[in-house]
C-alpha cells in the first residue's frame, strides 16, 4: 500500500502544484518544508483551511507522511495560500472535531464521509 501511495503522489503532486500554488482554489495550498535528513527544500500541495491564527491540513494518510514528519522535525515551515506565503510553526495533530470549524459549511458536511480523523494544525508566525 505504501508503495502505491508513493507512486500516486509522484504523479499527482506535479499536476496539482500549479493549481495549488495559484490560490485559485481556496481549499488548496502548498506546504514548504525541509527534509529531516537531507535538508533539501520540498513543496507539497495540500488541502487546507485557514483559521484565525493559522491553518489546518487534513491528514488522510496520517501523520507519518514524509512532509508531515518534516514539518514536525523543523517545528514549522511555510504555507503558500491564496497567493501569499506564510511562515508557520507550532505543529500539532488535532482531531476532526477541533479542525471541522475551520472549513466552509459544504466541506464540514462531507468531512465525516472522508474518514479523515486527524489534522495538522499550525500557527502563523508573525
């Protein structure tokens, strides 16, 4: 399963990156992070929702994905959202009940159908 997921992201991410970077779709953004071991810069398109002080990002494959582990290891990174770049920090995994209010009503309504139970919450650093 993990190898299938990895192969799918190698196809999906390059296709999604221009759309997620553009800011045209308000539930997509790009999370920028550094590799834990390599120190290389990475950018990963993600679904997300803005909160009063940061963002929540669904974790459909859990918090053990490389990008999520990288954000935790660095204690932050950056998010490109709606055409702007935001420094982020204080990563924490939260439940769907904590994350749900950040999403627009139509997405809140379908969240239970997705089976996603964990979200990454980060705060904007000013």
